[in-house]
C-alpha cells in the first residue's frame, strides 16, 4: 500500500473509531514481525508496525540494543507481557520489552552437542517454559524468573522435535525425525518427563490448540525422497491433521489436507486456516478442507490476530533470503486491506496491546498466587515446596497419595505477601507419585511430585 492509500486508510479507520463503529481494542498497538534472516549471516531482525499511526520501524531490535538479533530467528511468543524470540543458530532466546524494544534478558541454550538448537517455545506457567531443541533431540526447561535453562527432557535419539503446544498439564511435541517421524511426544509438565508417544501422520511439524480444547498435529507428509535424494512416488505421502484428546491422550479424528501443508491457525470458532499453496480454510464443524485456496498466492508464513470484533490475517512473503520480504494484511473475507515491508525472511508475527496479560498457554500475569514445582523432583526423602502470594492470604498446604488419602496437612494461617517455602519429609512413605495442593483465600492449585527411594 503506497503512502496516499495508507494515509487514507488510517484516516477512515480513525473516523470509524471516533464514531464507535470499530472497537479500538480490535486494533493492536504494535505488530511485531520477526524476520529469520539468511543462514549464517547473523541478520535476523525485528520489524514493528504501529497501526494506529502508520509508523513502521525496520531493525527495531538493533536500534534499541546496538547489536543484531542473531542468526535465524525461529519463533516468537508472548510470555508475561514480554516477547520471547527464539534464535536458533545463536543458541539463545532474547526477551524483549514491547514498549522500549530493548532486550531485558538473554537466555542461553546449551543443551546438546550443537551448543543448543532452540526451535519453538511455549509457556507451561508464569515461572516455567519449554523450548524444543531440533538437533538436541530434547526439550529445555526454562526458569522464567531466573532466565536460565535448568534442565532437559530427553525425547530419544533422532527425534528432532519441532513445534510444541501446552494443553492442561501436558505438553505435546511434534517429533519430526527430520522428515521420517510419525509421533507426538507427551510430557507431564508437573513431572517434567515424557509419559507417552502418540502415533500421528508422517513428518509431524506443527502443533495447535483448537477452540474446543483439542490438540491438532499437522503432519506435512513424506515428500518422497530417499536417503540419496532420489524421488520415489511410492514413498510420498500427503498432509493430514490428527486430532488428539488432551485429557485421555488419544487420537479422536483425522482431517485430510493433501499436499504438504505448513502451519495452522484458527480464524474463529468455525474455521481454521492452513498453509497449503497459499492459505486454505478448514470447516471445524465438518472437519473438511476446502479445495479452493482462500488466499491464492505463494507465502512463506502467516499469522492470525484473533479479536472479538474482526480477526485479521497477516501473510508473510519471502521472495528469497537475500532481499527484504513483505507482509500483507487480509480481513476475514480474504480481502487485502494493507501491506508493508519487512526484513529478510519474515516468518513469525506477534500482536501487542497495552493490556496484554496472557502467555501462549493462556495464563494471566500477575497471578493472585503461584504454586511452584517442588525441588528436587524426583526426591528422596526431603523436598521443598515454594509458593508466592501477591497479597496477605490464609494459606493451607495438603499432600495426597494416589488413592486420594490426605497424608499431610499444614495450615499456615495468614501469610504475608511474597515467596514462602515448606519442607516435606517423605521418609515414612513409599516411593510413588504424590499430589500437593495449595489453597489461598479460597483458590487452589495442584501439582504432582515423585518420591523415589
């Protein structure tokens, strides 16, 4: 969109806002575009558009920090009102303040022989996140308070984990095996360990949580090339979505997509959008993929800004990895309404409003209180349970065995604001999983811990 049409569009939008015909909350204060950059060139960057004013800033991260974002930025997610940008070949995560664009923290990922290969990030809760390591075959555990990697969860040699999504007390991770896989790993987020593998389609790459709470695994399919890169049509398989019930950890449905699809997003509670030769719609009621493209153009990636009034779809164009890309905004009817220039290889987009309070896992911050994972875990026989309350509260801690019997009860009474710890000695109890429950001012949180003798 050229200067004249952009100004005309912004003027019309401002008039609609003044007349109350468009909710201002439906327009993000800032649109963050994370540009991958070219491999080995250390030129990943951040483009920021402010839709209400039309201001467009290239190299926003460099301008605010005096150094480049790094080499190949693979993911960007809001956690505790900070933008966590995963930079794969630089083995790090940059934590960005959305107002100043400054890095408030750099988290180093050193979990494997490659010096860390972080791929995707998801918040478990306000104190913990998981990061998949593509070549490390594991998941890094991130302490969000300290800003450090505290451990890893092994997923098996050659598993090559890609995308991750949190649903309930489980994390679901696509095990691509670099194109040869067909499984999703399930991690118990209380125990930080893999508890199950679920068979899905060939080459699972993307994960998503649907409006009905189900977990979707997007299987790209086998492209049909053998180990010598010779094409074999008998080997080729095609894309599908496998629907997983996160409560029972079972496959409940399969949606044929065809071709070799990419990421999926939800337009609303009626339609999903999937990257396949442009963007195609999926009817959530009938679980069918439309044959005709909804957006018919070559794209590198896309994202959806879901608002109550009017969702907007942003497609990212990367003509090559030597020149600048662009972003085109579409309305819910697939009509292009705006466009702007981006950096090299735009691949992830994030929307910020002054009232942002949610993580990808849907957790509001700050919490009225937070129950942390016991440490150490597993333990023998003593462990420490920590919790934080935001205001003086009446606090009670209970511990139950797997039969539901309460084996420990400590009423703390009125506890002051801040972090508190309780030490529990399990000497008189047998090995196994125990549940601990914290109640503060009538609200409760529950976690699991494991005693191993």
